């Protein structure tokens, strides 16, 4: 039977992918070490779903789930900027060694298709907006570097071993089940949690930095489309092609704000050129930031 393996499937984006596949009556296997993912994110999706708690940076029984009838979505990774600067070894182990192990397993099993979830942070501080996939790669911190190294592995395996693979570079994903706690939570989730607690929204720097906020439902659709294409060995931006300032986001939520110091290595702007996604994936985003905050 065809099955869909999702590494990091108990996390924010992964759990939405689990939800979409289960709704289509697909057989799903979730691999997650629960370091950031939560079983609550997927516990209601009982049908056609198997969960294994495991660490993909180490070989284990999870390898036995792979076979020639599998599609693989590889989302498992450690994220965030400052923690990666503080503990680069953990990020390398998870994001590089983990990707290598999953790739080797997928290659040996002869899986049908492999989708790697990359990060637009690999562009660093680009000199072109909207930013196309051909822009120079310039990671500014270990998280971005390790995600880029994982992507390099995937592209190399596609070239040398003919593994059918694509890499999707996500831009600033938000939506239900996004992380809500911690200083380095995505800004929309962090703001919503702070407002719920009656706290001021913590705006980094002057708040005029702009981000290409992409709704998780659109991201899931891009993943599903990518899995169904025949393209391989390519990277594809997944964003909206529109950006908003952090101050704009705050204005939707609360006027109780406080500014905190800027963080090292963060770009002033992210903005995806999504022509390749339009053409290769037959995909375009449907949910705007205005839709999210004012669905009526």
C-alpha cells in the first residue's frame, strides 16, 4: 500500500500536512522526536495514521517504515535563530545528520518521491526583491546554514542517485497551531499569545522590517502539488509575493506594544518571487494576511 512518511509530522506545519492527507484517506506515518512537536497536534487524526517517536539523527527502527511505495515529506528540524547560535552542534545533528539519514534511507528504499522543507533564511540579506531562487545564498546564522546544507544534500542525491526530489523554501509560515510561546516564536503566534495574556506586543527593533507571511494551508497545498509533479532536483520558493511590516501585523492585534533590541543576522525584508511555484507546482497562495485577521 502507498503511504506517506512525514518527518516532524507532530509539529506546526507537519501536523497540517497530516490532517490534509488523512482527510484524503491516505496512509500516513509520522516520525517525530517531540522535541518541539506535540501529540495533541495529531491525536484526533486516528484513521490511517501511525506515529513513531524517534530521532532521525540516529539510525533506528524508523528506517523499517520506508519502502518503494512511499512518498516522503521531510520537515523534521530544529528552528530559530539565537538558539542555533548558542547551540550549533544540536542544529547540525538534527538538520544535517538527520537529513542525511533520511536521504540514505529513502535512496535505499527507492521511494517514489522526496520533498524537503527548506528555508528562505538561506538567502541571508538578499540584494533582490522579490527574491528568486537564483539569488546568491548567504546564511547569516547556524540555523540557516544547516537548513541550506540539508538542501544541498537533497539536491546532490537527486543528481547523483536520481532520487526524485524537490526542495521547497518556505517564507514566514503562520496559522493555527503555530508556536505561541518563547521569545523566538513566530511573530504572529507570539503577538497573539501576548495579547491573550494582556501583555504588550514585543516588537523587535523599529518594527518596519517586512515579512512575506504565508498561511500554513497554502503551504500544505504547495507540498501536495509538489508531491504530484514529475520535476526533480530543483528548489522552489513558497511565499505570497506580498509582504507586511511587523508594525502592520501588530496593528491587527493590539495597540499595546513595546520595542526590544534587534536580533543579529535578521533581514530587514523577506519577499518571495513565486513564479517558479506558479509554473512548476501549478500553485498560488489563496489566503491573505487580511483574510486571517478579518475573515468576514
